[in-house]
């Protein structure tokens, strides 16, 4: 199973345009006081570029791990990236 460090490495090299927009979309909701789960669900439900980017990123990542990481670990790393100061501005 992938470690958090391995997951962070994949996020550090996403090779996809739009990841910053995804982080900012969720980060803005976090800044407004929403929980990560609510912010993530709202951004995915809204669709558009952030949701499409996330789907493309997940598909791309499927080939980057020998064993897929636990969903909770993968989402925890997404949350880490969304809480960074540059994402919540």
C-alpha cells in the first residue's frame, strides 16, 4: 500500500493543468469554514474544470502506484494541498 510520502510525491508532480484551480476551489470553501468533506463534495458536485481535473488526476494516478492507496489517505493528501496558504487565498 502506498505511503503518505509516496502519495505526496504524486501530488507534487501531477503533470496536469488545473490542479491549482482544484486546490483553490476547495481551499476557498475551507477558508469559509466548511469541513473538507463538505467542500470536496460541493466542488465535485458543481462539476466544471476543478472536478474534471480531479477525475483526470485520479485516472492518471492509477498507473503510478503498484497498489492503489487507501481512499482516505489519498483524500487526506488532497486536503493538505488545499489547506496550503497559496490555495486558500
